[in-house]
C-alpha cells in the first residue's frame, strides 16, 4: 500500500497496459482517474476497480486535444482534490514503410503519443507544482531504438524520452520526478493487431518472440504496471529522467 492518499491519472487506462496500471495503482491504495478516448472502456475499467473496493472514475478524453486534456485534469482534481501521479498510456499504431506512410498516419501517431504526452504532462504539472510534489511516468517503447515499418511510432517514442529528460530538469526543484517505462512485446490489443497485419496468428507471433528472447515469454501488462508503480511510489523519489526498458532482455 505504497500509494495510500495518492491520486493517480492514467491515460489510455481503458485497456491493456493502462488498465493493468490503473488496477495496480488502486491496489496500492491510490484513487484513480481512468481516461480513454473510448469512454465506455474507461467507465468499465473504473467500475471494475470500484467492485474490488478501490476508488476510481472513468473520463472520456482524446489526449491530442489540449481542451480535452485540461478538462480531464480538472475533472480528476474536482473529484479527488489533488493529483499526485500521471501515467500516459494512451496510444495507437499506424505502421507502414516510410516510403508508403501517409501524412495522416504520421500526424495521428505523433499527435497521440508525443503531443499527447506533452499536453498531459503540461496540464498535470500545473497542479503538481502548486503541491510541490508529483510523479510523471511516460510510456516509450523498444521501438524508440528503431523498428521497421514504425517511423512515426519510433520517432514519437524516442521523442518521449527526450521530453521526459527535459521535464525532469525543469520540474525537479518542485519534487516532481519524470521517468519513462519502455516496454518490449506485451500481450495487448495493440500487439494482436500487429499479428493480424502481418498475416500470422497471435500465438505464432508470441511463440516466435519467446523463442529468441532471453526471458522466453512475451510480457504481460502486469509486468509493465509493476515498473510504473515503482516510479510512481516514494521508493523512486530520487530517480528522475530515467528510461527503464521492460522487455525481458538487456
Ligand atoms: N503492447 C506492447 O507491446 C507495447 C510495447 C511498447 C509500448 N507500448 C505502449 O504502451 C501504451 C499502451 O499500449 P497497449 O499495448 O496497452 O495498447 P491498447 O490498445 O491495449 O490500449 C491503448 C488505449 O489507448 C486508448 N487511446 C488511443 N488513442 C487515444 C487518445 N488519442 N486519447 C486517449 N486514449 C487513447 C485506446 O482507446 C486504448 O484503450 C501505448 O503507449 C503503447 O504505445 C505497448
């Protein structure tokens, strides 16, 4: 129960890594606002946490829209009175080789991941600076290091690492830490969609990955949630600007 009395906001919290993170933060005692562009899944995830005895609300929000992001943070603070932890899990992919990638797919992925992370961090820090404390955890990816067919996603995910290092420099004096978790292959709707596009079953993709990864399995959303919970807790109070790869490999 490291997060008792804390208030967390998790974007993309309706599914996958975000949903597992919201559950984990709630299990550690935090009240959680679950934001998603799909309000229905956000509400369902929040209802699940309440059923388990936790405190949670669902909020509809497109993280690429400044007005919606500001409303999301305002709703969180009006419901739970403060904001201690921001985790930005909202995301999508639009893969294609660079020479075939449309301008729309470039913009959508950059706007959702990179601009979205910036807007959420900007709105959250306005509350956290006044509190003189806060934890911001942004989500990158091993694709930041380069991945065929993901020029847009890779650029956004490496951009997020630079964003975090810069925010860490600017916000440290307010006891606000900013760190990044960069997952590898995690079993979610996102990786299921990748398998579909590659014309293979999810099981084939899983097995192929497990055969070559040092820890011989794919990651589960809970594997990532554990790393995020560390950065969100006081155990990480002197750790900032770091990127932690959660990939079952060095
Ligand atoms: N699954 C993986 O292998 C993997 C690996 C590395 C990084 N990631 C990253 O982890 C994060 C979570 O991914 P996931 O695998 O859980 O995917 P997911 O598809 O299961 O969940 C993503 C959620 O984000 C929401 N979302 C999409 N666009 C949004 C927007 N504009 N505003 C608000 N919400 C929006 C979706 O509705 C969905 O509920 C993403 O940033 C993703 O890039 C995932």
